[in-house]
C-alpha cells in the first residue's frame, strides 16, 4: 500500500472587470472556489458540470478550472476570464501518473484583476 504523490497545481489567472463590478476580495473568492472544485466540494452533482474533483491518476484538463472561476465571476456584470494557466499550460491537460494526485492550495493560485 502506498499513498499517491501530490502534484501541486500552480494556477495563474487574469480577470477583466471593465465595469468595476467585482468585489475587492474577488481574488480570494476565486482561489477558494478553485480549491473547493479541485477537491470536489464546490458544486452539487447532477447540474451539468463535473463536480467530483480530481482522483488519483486523473489528468487535469486545463480548461476545467474555468468552471469554478465562472461560478464566481459570472455573478458580476461584465467580468470575465482574460487569461489562465495551470502549471504553465493554457490548453490541453496536466498529466497525472497512476501513483499521483493533483494537489490544490490557495497558496499556489494567483489572481490578478485588470
């Protein structure tokens, strides 16, 4: 028996807020939503989105982080994702080996509002 090796997910996001409608703590709200989503705790199942988080050996499609971001940003008029990367990639997926698991921490998430 062995435990999977955590693979830290380094997320960098730029949010455009042309109307200035987003709250001052938007960065914190987004970071928390991403961590909850990565751990399968943000959304209820059966709502049309994958709500299970990421399991051992499960690759991380980069664009899947749009779901938790939009869950927050969509509440504010005109705000949108301008750019985002996971472990340096803006498309494709982050490969996770069979003995690894993606690790999500707000310490590894940078959100900039422009």
